[in-house]
């Protein structure tokens, strides 16, 4: 009965809307982007623009490659060479591919050098490493989290802690995963991931880019002073968020009676936009790349 009650409940969600200015010193947009470590898709819409400006188009096409490595032993991510080459010299991200975080063993490397393991109970116990129960576990704890600070480890490779972790990953419980990796160097270093992981059949991929223009687009009216919405004055920030999702999904916004796929319509009040440019980047995208896009969009809005 308890399970049935949970299924009937409306899923919890968290949508936080903040009013700010990219040019403001205390704007939190950069922090929010930088702490959203793993990104699959980025989309943006530019009102009253038929063609992407050259500077922005160049930046989009230079989002950079990401990599797929098959059956990569986990111990490869804690070696001194890997830490010195990638973790310390830029922003390096890794994420296990085609795994479900609530069911499978998963691993993530964050740009700050934290290696996070989410393991089932049996695997966790077999590693012999110290961790803690997942905060999303139910009454019966089935998932455990192990957090390893690679930056901290690199300062003392002769420590008992490093030797124990290395022994666990190499001998006690060797783990292999398919990984997606991306790296954004902070200096002029050339990316060497292809050669570094050449023994594991690494593949390089480029993000997919889709650019289009829409015309006569109904756009909801949003007022910065009325983010919760006000009848006949402005829609809410949540309604605008839903509308953006519909636009990027190419959904019809007119709620035609004959349309059996979508009954969605543009929130009111609305205005007619003559044209707009849509751009979607799909791949394994680093937060730094998104920050560069935001900065270019901000410069464009203040200059063009």
C-alpha cells in the first residue's frame, strides 16, 4: 500500500528562478554553471535574430571534442601521471557511460578533482574503502558513496591512504567501466587524451550542433518584477521555462483540436516574435564551454 501511495504522489521537483544581471559582480550565473559538472545538451534562443553572429557561431563550432573509452580500469584515473597531466592542468570530467545511477555502479570525475563512486552494497564492501550511505537510499540502504580527492592524493603518493586505494582498485576489487571524458586545458597544452588512452581503444567525438530559425513565434511576456506571474500582465518564470522546452522540442504551440500529440499552447499574455535563432549543442559538454557561451551572448546583447 505504501508503494501505491508513493506512485500516486506528484513527483517532487525543484525549479529555482533568480533575477540577476550577467554584468553584476555578485551574479551567481557563473557559479551555477560551474557546479553543474556534467552536461548533455545546451540550447539557447536569440529573439529577433535570423542568423547567428559570426563570433557566436565560431564559439559554438569550437565547443571541443569529447572522448569515449571502453573498459577503462578505474585505477587509471588515480595514477600520478593522469593527475599531473589532466586534473592539475585544466578542467577534466569523466562519467561512466550507459549506467543508471539508481541501479548500477557509477563513477564520476569532477573538474575540482573529486572522484565519486556510487556503488551497490556488495561492491562497496568488496572494495574495502571507507564511504557513506547514499542520501537517496530508502529504508534499506543499497547504495554507498566513496569520495576521493585526487588533488589531495597527489601531494603524498607514499601515504597509506593512496596505497590502500591503489591496492583496492588494482588487486582487491578491480573495476572497469566505459567512460565519457572531456578536458579543457588552462594553458597552451595540446590535448593528449587520444595518445594517453590509446591502449584502450579511445574514440574522439565532436558535439552535434543544430541551428535553425523560426518565424512568427508566439512568445510569453515575462516581467522581471513579476517572476511569479500576474494575471494579464506577465507569465511566471516556470511557464517561460516550460515554453522554452516546448520550442526546443519543436512542439506545436497552438493547441489545435486535431493535434493528438500536443495540447500545449503559449502562456498568456504573449507577443508575436517575427523571428528567432535556435541553437542546440549535444554531447559531453564542460561547464567552462557553457560559461564562454554565456559571456559571448552577454557581449552580443550589449553590443549588437
